[in-house]
C-alpha cells in the first residue's frame, strides 16, 4: 500500500524527506537550515572571529607598544590568528552544543547526522576544514559544496558527519477531528478493540494529511486502511471509508481519554493510603 504522504501521488516533495527516526522508533520532523541562512550565519561568525583577532592585535600593541620585538610580534600574530579561527570556534561549538553567534542569530545549531549533539572532534574537524573552505577561499568552496547537497552541508560538515539544524520553527497545534455526525448513534454501541500500534499511527497520519492528497489517492488509501481496520470493529457502519476511519479514531480517542480519567481518579483515591505512614505513626 502506498504511503499516505507519497510524493509521487501528491506531485510535491515528500514531507518525510527530513524525518529522523530515533533509536526508540520515534519519528522526528527536523529541518536543515537553508543555504541563505547558513551563509548569513557564517558571515556573522566570520566577522565575529576576525573581529576578535583584530581586537587581540590592538590589545597586544597597546600593552607592549614599542617594546614589542618584530619577530615576537609576528609569532604572536600567527598564534592569535590560529586561536581566533581554529581554537575559538572549536571551543565555542563544543561548549554550546553546536551553537555560535551566527547560529544563534539565524536560529540553528550544528548536530550530528543522527540528530545528537556534536563533540570536540566534530567541532575541531569543522573548524580545521573551515580554514581552507571559508577563510582561504572567501567562502567559495563552502558555498559550492552547500549548493550541491540537500542539507546545505559544507565540506567540513561532510567530513565531520554533521549538518545545521533549523530550530526556530512555529508551534504547530495538531487539529483534533471530531466524530462524524452520521456515526453519532453508532458510537454508543460499537465495539472497537485495540488496534495494532502501526495501524493506528497510519490511520492518524492519513487523517491529518488527507487534505493534501489527490482525490484518487485519498480514496484508495482510505479504502485500504478501512479494510485493515474492519476486523477490529463491530458492527461496521455502511459509510464511506474515510468517514469510517474518522469515526474509529474519534471513538478510540474518547474511550482512551475516559479510561485515563478513571485511572487518575483511582490513583487519587489511593494517594492517602500510599503516602501516609503505617499505623498512624507518629500519632498513634
């Protein structure tokens, strides 16, 4: 059966293109930062680190003055430059978990390809490769590499196994579908046993995305899902497959909510027994 969000059926990019599945089989919808945002963040970081280097040079010149030996001045300049464009970015991204001044400005952070926080080796690899692709080529190599891959990765990200994840997303309140009016009487007597978790997720996913499907795909997917759900429902109403799926989802949601409220009520009645000391201690 085709996936409800199949891009070929909808004629658009798949909404699961950037879906990340954790070790607990939980799907997370993560978004990589776009090329424009990455470029803006990189420019801010570039100005910040070079500004730090310029400030360091002026500070040394102000403290040492004419007493500064030319050879020592050259050595300090090289050390300061290495610290500003290699050590400082590594420390900042390691301590902040992939965030820097530029990434805070655009609302992104650097994460591993599996979605985890970066470590010292990831930050060092990115900073080291960044010297060549950002500073020595004025960002030309980084921009070319980012334009050639879907997650706007620069060469340092490809070497370190990281990417820039966009985190400043709008809050999404998932709509709650009510019970179809034609199934109001049916909902009082229907017997719906527990559906398999995978089938429940697919039904909920279809109901959320049905409006974005083409009419042919919408009818076909609804018919296939209804056929899978019918063995768990009795009696089966004589309605359209999509209406049937909406009714099953609404009945399950209302009954599971009622069961949770009943469980909470029972726990509240047991709370005094579970929390008080035995034998009325110490007031016996």
